[in-house]
């Protein structure tokens, strides 16, 4: 499923868990991992200095990828390393495209109060910009990364973008022999009281049901037998969270964009909210351009 995984690292203390998770994925796929450190030359403290400070950042990066490599080596994972300079988020995205990586793995934030550049806004920018699938994982003390994933959640709104993400999710589910949960949400709360009506709600329910049925049918066509459809109502991000908790979901696969009309579900903010809040890994997949 995955052959070339890009794992940006920044020396954060809580990298060990994500390194072990990547190790488990690569053991399953026999993939190669590229450890990448981006020396952030856009920082104010760096912009006005000579090459000496930039060289120091690069030297720091060499140490970071070396330490991360020791962990992967102990897990028997094949890997390479690289240290580059630039603006972290677009550099990571460009690097993944240039060297044909098929998955980027980043943490969404750290355990401690102070996070470094791979946490928070940079990870969200990578999700927003990347045409390559991105796996984000929250690093919280009360959360664990489980692999192989036994229960996968695929949210959908029936859009072409959501269908592209679903295709990726179904391929992953088949390779893992996982149970697939397909969710579509009737986002009636966004309509406003002035235009909300029983007729319109019924229409939205029909759209949601059709979106779920489409993916359930495709899953069964691919030989997946454990497929469960869900129709929710209310806030899409909240319903995604509820479905994760009530069905022991191990990973979410979703698009980064969706319908632009009143029945949208996977509009960017929902994907970003899920990346920030989901207690399990989230794999975001961009729609075809």
C-alpha cells in the first residue's frame, strides 16, 4: 500500500511513539522511510544572520535525524535521512512530491506545553497543501497508536473529493482486512432556522444515505465484507468524534475538501478540526485536481 514514507522530525521529545507507529506500518508494507529535518530559515532570529547560524541549524538537523534513525534501526526499519533548509510546511510538501513519497506522517501537537515547528500550525498547513496523503496523529498522554488498524472510519458527503479519499480508505481496509465504517452527516444545524424545513431535512437525509450507500456498495464490490453505514445529524466534526468513540475506530480516512453547497460535510474546517481533535490517526487525502 505504501512504499515511500516521508517522516519529518524536529527533535521533539515525544517523537518516539510516532517513530514506533511508522515502524509498525513499514513492517507491514515493507516501505522505506525518509527522515527529513527542515532547518527553518524563515524564523526572525535566522533571517538577519550570516551562514554560521544557518549551518548550526543544519548541524542540529543532522543530530535529530541521527537520533531518530537509531530508533528506526532498533525496529529493523529501512530508512534514509536528509536535512534541507526552508519554510517547513511547503518544503515538506514539495519534498514529498519531488521524491515520489506516497505518505507523509506528522504529529498534530506535542504532549508538553511548548511545541516545536512540526506541531500545530505547520502540520495543519501540510494537511491543507499536500496532494500526497498525510497521516497525522495526536500525541497526548492518554492516547495510544494501534496498528494494524482493525476499524476504519470513512466520512463522506458524496462529493468527488470524498470519493477519492474513500478509495484510499477502502484500499487500506482491504490490505488490513479491517472493518469499514462509513459516515455521512446531515448538517442541518448550518442551515439556519429561516431556511430549515422538514422537506429540506428529508432531502439532505437522502443525499447522506446515497453517499453512504455508494461507498458501502463499492466496498463490497472490492470484496470487503465487514462494512457498516452510519447516518448522523448535526455538527459533522462532532458526529465524526462520536462515531470514533462509539465504534472503537483506530483510524479515520477523509478528504480535505467537500461539497460547496448547504449539504457540505468535508469542507476544510471539518478536516482540520478532526485532525486537531481525533484521538486516533487521521489520514487526509486531497481530491483530484
